[in-house]
C-alpha cells in the first residue's frame, strides 16, 4: 500500500564534529540533526543548544528604531497622550499588551484599541481610528500601530493632517504605494538586508522595549518577565523559529503558566489543561486558538483584557469566556468545513483545479482562515475560503503550500479583488461575490504558471532513519535541547523499517489510534492521530514519526507520534 505522501530522506550533510566536549555529551543522532539544520563548529553549537538572552543583537540596528525611541521619550518627557492600535490575532493582542506594559513603565498615558473584525476590519482604518480616539481619555498626539500600518498610506496622511504623529511597529510586507509618511517605521520587511524579517510584531515590540531600556534604563522594569507573551505570539503567528526568534521563544516558554508569568496566560493555561513546562506545540494547540477565538467569534477586547488584567477573578472569568468562544469556533468551523467538502464532492471541476477557492453567505468570517488551513492540508493546494455578507462583499483567508507565495499570487490577481495582502503562506483578501469565479480562474492560472507537479505533491521530509534500540529517555534529554520546534526549525521526522504491531490498535478519544509496536526485541508505544478510519496496510510496516516526552499516571516515557505508515519495502 502506498500513501498520499512522498517520503524524502534528507542526505547527511555537514560535519558532526562539534568539539570533544559536545561530541561526548551528545548522541550521534542528535549531532546529525544539528548538522542538517546548518549548525557547524563548537561555538555555534553551544549558542544553538543553550541560547542566552545576552546574545541578543543591538535593537538599534533595526531601521527606524532610533526615531521611534526618540519620539516615545519625547512623549514621556512632555506628558503626551498616546493611542496603541493593534490587530485582533494572538500576535497583535500580545504586542499591544507588551507595548502597554512598556508605556506604563515609562509613564506615557495611553489607551489601547484592537479593531473588531466585523466592525472595523483588518488593519488601520478610518473607522477604526475614529472608534479608537473615542476611547481615549484625551485627544492623542501620538498613535502607535502594532501588527499593522505598513500599507496605510492614506490613513497616516490623514492622521498627520489631524496633528497626530504615527509610529509603525510591524512585520508585514510593504504595499504597492510605498512607505507611509510616519514619524518612525520599524519593520525589517522594509529593509534591504535585514535578517530580522523573521520577527513577529510582538518580537518587534520587544526590540523596541529593549532599545528604550538601553537609552533610558528603568531599575524596576525587568523585560524578561514578559517574554511569555513574545513566545506565545511567535508560536501562534507561525514565524520562523530561528536565531533571535528561537532564543526569545525558548526563554519565554519557561514563563508560560508560571507564577512569575502573565496572569491571564497562566489562568488560560490552567483552564485549557496545558501541560507544563509548556512546549511550542502545546502552546500552538492550547493557548493560540483560545486567544484567537476572541477576535474570531466575539470581541478581541476580551483577549486583550485577559492579558492586561491583574485581578485573579477577572482573569478566570475572561479565560472561561474564551473557552466558550473556542467551543463556538469549533462548532462553526465544523459547519463550514462540511459545507466546503460537499461543494468539492459535488463539483469534479473544483477538485481538478490546482487551487481551492470557495465562498458562501452562510459562513462566519472569523473562522474561514482555519477551514482554509484544514482544506489546504487535506488536498495540498493553495486555498481561499471566503465569507460573503448580504450585499455580496466578501472577506476571505488563504493558506498556501511551500513554493507558492500568496502575496505574489494576489498581486497577479488584482483585477479581480478589492484588496489583499499578508504573508507568503497566509493571506487575506476582500472581493465581490460576482468576482469569485474569475478570481478562482486567475489564481489557478497563476499556480499553473509558477509551479510544477512536485510543488503540489505532499511530502514528508525525513531527517534520519533510526531503529527502536536507539530510542530512549536518555536520547530525549539531548533531543529536547533542539526545541522549540516550529516553522524553519521543524520537529524531526524519523523513519523505522520492518516494524510489527504487538496487538491490534486501540481506538481512543474518538478518532485516534493507539499502538504497541515492536522491532526485534524493542517495543514502543505509538499514537496515530485522526487515523481511526484510515485503512492500515499489511505488516510489517515502515513508519514515519515524531518523538515526544509523555506523562501518564505519574510515569514519564517516550512516545512515538505516527505521521505515516506503509507496507515494508523488503
């Protein structure tokens, strides 16, 4: 039996010599994984395995940082009133929170505003500015955007005419009309040779806070205490976990759920059953969806208040509210997913297209991005899911496969959309309902022109072939030094051959399978998620899997997370 995945085993490149000390400490398998990740030499290996905050670069190396710091310190010295304007996703809300804490520390009076998706829409908008200013205690002379603003040329010009300076802290791509005329723009995506393009907006705000501390140190302000928000935002926004991102995330994960960390995150971690110490994958599945549910199903203000409150009972009430929002989100997601699958099943032409573009007036706009992600993974095609209102105005979210940039694709389809933008792998758009078919055809034409059959063939990139006798808790201790895993630092995939089931797999938690597997005299427990209805080939099997540390009834053990199974190629 063949599977839908093409298995690709990475060749062994690079030296596994990291100096006598590390060579003795680390199993050969771990050193191979490091070499595959471009790690070379003892010094680089030490920084990778044990990153230190002292290794962070100078924040003033980012363009616009000097101007942003000077303008904020001017506001602090003159007692100006500021307005923080963010975005409604995890990164936006986390960045607003961190900037709020920083401005508080520097004595800058301010208010915080996060637009509601169905009222003000995404980004810096005229309606959003009006509503944000209505919440201010007095008229602001400074507006600071986080996670938006890079393309807001007209809005920044309008604010200038109102006598309001703008600082933009962002990580999105620039627009076709160029840079807004702001007092300062800190966005590595607008620089020619910056390697900090991997930062999310919470990471940019952290760099700003670091720069403020270098310019005017505050003895009672410990920036490290707030790294949990940077870690959660970095993981949830799926930005590359490399270099400073990896360092900040690794340091911040230690505070997630900790008594010294953010009260709101701690309460949400407890309510969601997050296992501590938190890992990037657990934050991605437990914390991220619940914070995002506020902006998707209700008001993002609920998430913002959760992260900023210092009242334990209020934190519990808000975390419980987000739990309910998340359940609503799951129900709505299932509804949209089922209708989208039915559309595809009933129309062979849609299935044959190299893209998926579907829309409906019955779909909640806050959930379309999640469904786009589900369908992209299922069919391995660039996917847009669009919600139309009663007037035929559509708002949609897209997800792509490696090798096809949605930003470039949207630029090629500008004749058929009202607006669009985002990242290579995830983007949003607005379009009229009557343009749905034309946009689908234009996007399909772009993908056909800019891809080959291999681009649209899902693959599993296998890091190493291992045998069960190599897998142990001792190995896991070294393996976990490679964390956190995520975008650009993926969790390693392993291949083991000629594996036999010790008994029939057991169906658990509705749709998962639990196995006992053996290879020779060595046995391992394994879980295959969402595979209860997947037909299993005849054993013996070749298996592809990840490794995880598992906890059950006071016992700690190594667990195999299956990704694919096929009959052994003997």
